């Protein structure tokens, strides 16, 4: 899924959540990308570009490629990454962000939600897994 809000749309996603804005979003999960889009819309931030890379073994792109796009996008003032279990894409993104911040005087803000698998998890489908507080069980 790619959505340059108000300009271009490739893929399937719920249009009412999307609003033009300044936050670039890249996510492994379609559902988590929609949740992030809805949250930034409710916060009044909107999105400059949304890229869903997919959580399957053979992804269409990766976090680092998306981050490079956001780095050069004048409409993007902040970046949100939403990762999930499996592979090393999140670690690759972290290394790229570290390098980006060291070579860029005024880097864009980056926020990441990276959920990793634990031994004590509740998991549905390919979605992210996280430790549940004991009171939630």
C-alpha cells in the first residue's frame, strides 16, 4: 500500500482516515498502518505519505527504502515506523536512523513502535505480539 494523501493511492485502505499532513508513516502491518493513520488524523497531524511494506516473508519494499523516501520528501516533517515480529527489518531501520542523525544537522523526528515476540504472548494471525500485563489475563 502506498498513499500520497490527496495525490495518489495504490492498494486498499480506508480513505476516511487519511488526511493531508506532515507525518510520513511506514508500517509492516496494514491494520497497524490504518490505526497509525487514524491516530495522526485525530491528533490533527495528517499524513504526507503512507507506505505499507507488508509483514509477509517477501515484502514489496523495506523500512530503509521508505526512510530514504521520507528523508528527501519536503512534505514530511516527522516519521513514524510501526514494526512487528519477524526478520531484521527493524534493526536495519534503527541502524539507518542512527546514521541519518549523525550525518544530518536538522534531522526529522522519528517515532517507532516495534513489537517483538516474547515467550508469554497473545498473538492473532501475523499481527504483532506483545507481553500482556498479568492483570489483563
